[in-house]
């Protein structure tokens, strides 16, 4: 765990700080998405809101984590597994929200379909969020 944290930070040319280490650890510890609130709660004993916010912004810019839209407009974050790089994400997978346990998962193997738009419209990004019952709950 320590090794992979140091490795990810090094690969992205980020110096190792306490907050980066701790927050990255939270992401590496689980394979479901984390809500901004969860991260704040888990990191709060050590870091203030601003530090948590800045750390998340840095990870987003570096292509370490990506955001997931939710129906209630709260932000969720998940670790990037595709080859995301600084300023450019390739997370073209579907996200699944379980209405029973509330967990959000990256469905890495399910790609977002191409959506045909009328003439004159240009797609910049397509987000697909599917809600339903997850494997653990069904
Ligand atoms: Zn990404
Ligand atoms: Zn569930
Ligand atoms: Zn994802």
C-alpha cells in the first residue's frame, strides 16, 4: 500500500505530503466511489476542508481520480484505471448507482455508447449513470 501510494505520486510528479498520502490511501483501499463528504469525514481529524479540496483538485488535474455525476448533484470521485494523464481523462465507462445500498461503482468493462446527435451538435463528453440494484444487494 505504502509502495503504491508513493509510486502513483511519483509517476505524477507530485511530492509526497501527508494529505496526498492519506487521501490517495482512501481511494486505494476500496474499489467503489467516494463522496466528497466521505473523504472529508475520513480525513478530517488531520486535515481541514481547504486541504482536502485542494488535494482532490490536484488529483483530478493529474488524472489520478475522476468525478462521477449523481442525481442529487453531490460529487463522487473514483480512482482512474484507464490511461488518464494530466489534463486529459479517458474514463469512458458507465457508472452504476445502487438504489439499495447507495454505493457507486465504476463499470470499467462497460463503455459509454456513441450517441448520434443532430447536425450542428458536437459531443464533448457523455456521462452515463445507471441506477438499479448492485450485485451485492440482489
Ligand atoms: Zn480519469
Ligand atoms: Zn447495493
Ligand atoms: Zn469511473
